[in-house]
C-alpha cells in the first residue's frame, strides 16, 4: 500500500511518500502555502494521483500530554476538508517530536541548520509516515492494513 504523509504548516506543507510495499517512507516535496487552502488541497490531490497513493496520513500535532490543542483541532479540520478533495482515505496520526527527530537526523547527516529550512518539513513528514507504517498502519480497515 502506497501512502502519502502530510506535515501541515502555516507556511509550508511537507510531503512524504512510502514505497509501494508500504515499508519505507521517504521525503518527497515541500509545498509553499498559496494563501488558499482549496488550492493547497488541489496540489496535494495532484500528488496523490501522481504517486498513486492509496491513503493520506496527516500529522496530528498533539500536545505533549496527548491532548488536542488549537493546532491539532486545525489539523483535524483541514484533514476533513482534504478528504472531500482526494479519492482515498485521509487519516490523522500523532506527529509529536517528528520535527525534532528530523532535525537530529539532518544534523547527523551533516546538514547545517540554515540549510534545513527548505527540507525539514518533508523530512518531518517522512518521520511521521514511517512511524505510522511501523505502527501497523492504524486507522485503516483490517483488509487495507495487510501488507
């Protein structure tokens, strides 16, 4: 199962994609916010089609205690709106600490902090998507979750 991972931000949207077996997530692209959520969602829909994704997993920025704050509620609302534009299931998944993990990985790979700005969002999306894949693809119906 091919999945698209989305890290929603106010300025940028990080996008990652899994391989066709649904085993490995890789950073794909960073979309700059256009000022129009509808336009942004259409751009994501194009990526869903191009990558032949069967599910979209949107990062859910929960508070560290697991509660939903304003950012998480906004992500749920945007996920619901995105679900009306794409023809595949749209799920949310806990993205706590994914940006920190992505920064650490990029630093370990020798990427300078100022060079991380252009790609941190897609790396964070890949970290989140990999956690979802490794966690058994929660939220999918049983038949769709089978490798």
